């Protein structure tokens, strides 16, 4: 597990599953994607002032051939990828950052969790033990 995924766990989220999600041929040819991993997380505790809303999201970790490729991918964060079933509603609820040749994308399927994943993304990038090149 990556240092970013470990940091997310440390912050009170548990791994729900690790769906297989390899880079498509289109991603490889357009962004020089070398590797792609997806981890699904769910909060251990409900949202403040809520009894049964638990933040849930995907962490999508992508590795590229060069930093410029990773930056290009990040600038296309909300773009639908051909050959991948991307829900356009969910594409709008993404937050991402780049560390070296890797991008980290947090994506939720519920608008109520958007602010939480934006906050988490910023915290991960700014944390001393969080987002670091591996």
C-alpha cells in the first residue's frame, strides 16, 4: 500500500476494497500511464452532525513516464476516458494532486462528501507524512 493510502487510513478511513483497474490503451498512449491502482475507502465515523452518513471515496493512484505526463493528466482530471465506464456525475466530484510522476485522485459518488474529499486532498498534500514520492 502506498504512503498516501496509509496516511488516509491513519486519518480514520478503512479500506473497503481494491477493485482492479488497469490503465486503458487510450490512457497509456495519451498520458504515458505506466501503472494505475484504485482503493475504496469508507470513514470509520459518520460526518459531524450526522448519525449515518459515512464519507466514502476512491483513491486512484496513477504513475506516469514523466512529471509532465502526470501534470497533463491532472489538468484533465474531469475528462471522461474512452474505454472506461466513467460516470460523468462522479467525474465532477474529483479532487487531485501530483507528487513527482504520480497523480492521486480522490473521487466520491455523493455530493454530500465533496467538501470532505477536497479538504482531505489538501491535507494529504500538505502533510509531512502524507503525500511523498515513493
